[in-house]
C-alpha cells in the first residue's frame, strides 16, 4: 500500500513538473496569453499547494510581459496617427482589460507566505474613447465604400457595419445601412430552363430542376431565383438548355443457363471393410451426409431501356449580355428488370438467380417517366456546377 501511494505521489510530481515546464516554455516563446491560461487552469484549485508555487511566479511574469507588449504596441500605433489603427488600438485595450479580469477571481495569490501583487490599471476610459474612434472611422469609411456601387466594396462595408453593431449596438442608422450593403453586395442569379429538343419536358421535372430550395445553394452573397421578380435587376442568368433527349427502344434479352449442384440428400452409414456399420467411441452408428447431383434449366429475361439527356448550363452577364461560362452536362438513366423461369430441380438455383424466379414481367416506364428519372441525375450535376462556380463579385 505504501509503495502504491509513493507511486501516485511520484506521478503527481511528474505531471506538475511537466505542466510548469510547459507554461515556462510558452512564456519563453512569447505566447504569454497561452501561458496565462495554462497557469490559471493549474491554479483553479488548491492554489496554495507547494507544487503550484512556481506557476504563480510564471503567471505574474507572463502577465507583466503581455501587458508591456500590448502597451508598447499601442504607443507605436498612436504615434503612427493613422485612423486605420483605431480598431487595433481598441482591440489591444480590450485585451489588456480582459486579461486583468481573468486573473482577478483567483487573487490573492501567495508565494512562500508573501502575497504576489499584480499591477492592474483602469483601461475603461481608453476603451470607450477608441470604441468611439473606431465606430466613427469605420462608419465614414463604410459610407464611402457603399457609394461606389461596387459589389466587393459593398461587402466590405457590410463587414464594417456588422462590426460597428457588435461593439456599438444601435449606432445611428447602421442597421438600415447593413441591409443596404447586403443588397448591393449580393449576386442575384435567375435560373431558367430552355428546351431545344423535340421532346416534351415533363412539367414536374421542370419544376423540380428549378426548385432552388432543394439545392440548398443560397448563401450570404449569392442568391438564386427560379421566378423573375418584376423591377429586380439580375446580375447573371443561368440557363439550363436541353439540347437532345435520346430514348432507346424497349428491349428484352433472354439467356438460358443449366444449373448443376450437389445437394445434401439424407445420409448413409459408414461401413468397414467387412461391410458392417462402423461405431464411434460411444457405440453409436457412424453416419455421413449423402449428396445428390441436381440439375435445373434456368431461363432468365432482362428488360431494359435507357434515356439520355444532353444539356448545357450557361452563365450570362445580364448587363453585358455576354456568355461568361458554359458547362456541358450529360445524364443517362437505365431502367433494368430481371425475371426468370425454370424447369427441373429448384435446389440447383442459388444467389441472385433464386431472387429472379420470384419476379414477374413489369410494364416499361413511359417516356415521360424515363425523362423525369434521368432528370434526377441531371439535377445533381447542375448542383455540382453551381456549387463549384465562383463569381468575381
């Protein structure tokens, strides 16, 4: 029992030493906030234990160095006098304050019986000041970006307005401007379907292909419509053009197979050289399985029919009326059904052949159904094209 307790003590000391070394390594590498978080985690319980004393000094060291680093950076950015730096300065003051708030709950801390003092400062005034500076600067910048009528600029303005709302909620007309930036930054695409074949495309297939909600494609900056909205200026048109629909004739093919198999057919007694039934160690008659060769004539029928849709997906710039990209699409659907009959011993049949003898002839799907079934694969291919395609904005 004493040995067991000793082993636990040794293991605990090793873990504690490894944790301390890890914190020290983070400090030496300049990863002060990681070191602070690790030290706080270690000191979250039993902070007065001797094995945790070193972590207290490492915590203070990391805190002092992190504070000096951020204050030096703030001093440099202020001297630069560039309003672009307001957001960084605001973030740095937030970091300084948050770091202090992380440490406060664990205080006081003692090392060798003496309290370890942390020098905290009040950054609230600076945080408020640079929050306002950041807000005012980003607001003015975003307004200018929004007035350029450029989609990428509108998207940057949207991000700026969202950030303003995060740090300074309900500031002026930011909510309305955010919606305006979203609208101006979006690519709106109208999807249409054109039939250049001599076949009639089933209405349900056309509806299904243009049902954007089933594609799950709309994102923040790209919106697809399947019905034109009056007075809405579309950026692009995506046309799915049916060029050809190829329908094979209904076909039936037969094949005949002779199936043979050895099947278990009772048993027979094992005889010795004298023709007597052999006995096992318990005196019972020894038997062995008897096999019989069975044969069956198997006639299989295959029904099949194919349909192929040849199409292209074309992106057009609605402002310039220029074709900007074209993607060929070809989808094929195979209808296939098997059924079979047999003559002879059914035991000779196994596997999938056995399943087929329970099937019966079925009606071939009509042309409309075949085209619709082919369209299921076509829809997947169209979705792949739309998903991969990137607009330049």
